[in-house]
C-alpha cells in the first residue's frame, strides 16, 4: 500500500508540474493573451506578469518614477521584443512591432529610478528587482502589423 501511495504521489507531482510550467506568452504572437487575460494581472505586481513572458525583452521605455507631467493617472512601461534597429526597420516599412504597454497605479511614495534616456536595452533580473513591485492597473498590447 505504501508503494502505491508513493507512486500515486510522484505521478501527481510530475503531472502537476508539467501542467503549470508552461508560460502564457511563449512567442510574440502570444502577447495578445496578456490583454485577453489582463484581469489575472491587474492589482498584481509587475513581477507576476514578467514570469509569464518567455520571449526576450529587448527594449523597454516609459516613466516608472511618476515625475513626468502626464503621469496623473499612473505610470507606464512599454516592453518590446525587438531592439531599436529592428523597430526602426519595421517602422520604415510602415509596420508596427509587437509591444506590451503596462500602466501602473500612481504611488505618491514611489521611489523608482527613472529609466535611462533611450530606455533599457535589455530587461534583466536587476530591472525586475527595481520595478517588479509596481502594481499593474492596465495592460494593452500593440500587435505587429
């Protein structure tokens, strides 16, 4: 009986891990899922959303520090899966690259550092530590055309 219980437990753990191990956004084409299921992320920290994104984020710009005059309703970050050169080539062809725009709740005690001029060229764990606690207010996806 103990062997049966251990075997059943092991099968349950293995199957459970395989079901929950898959990320929501596995390719840039899946980015629209974030907008469809945005209610899952609203009110959650940015780090929760970033755990669901598998493609490499190559460019981020926005205003996480609340210092911009237009930040009355909150701050934002826009994530791209293409670098500046790739985005420039697409725009010359009158195409839009895929982008994820995340708006955050305005926090008067916000002490986040501003992004460097020209944005962050590669999103790393360091940026997730710095900005990952920002609470999501809305998600919008700009699809590639």
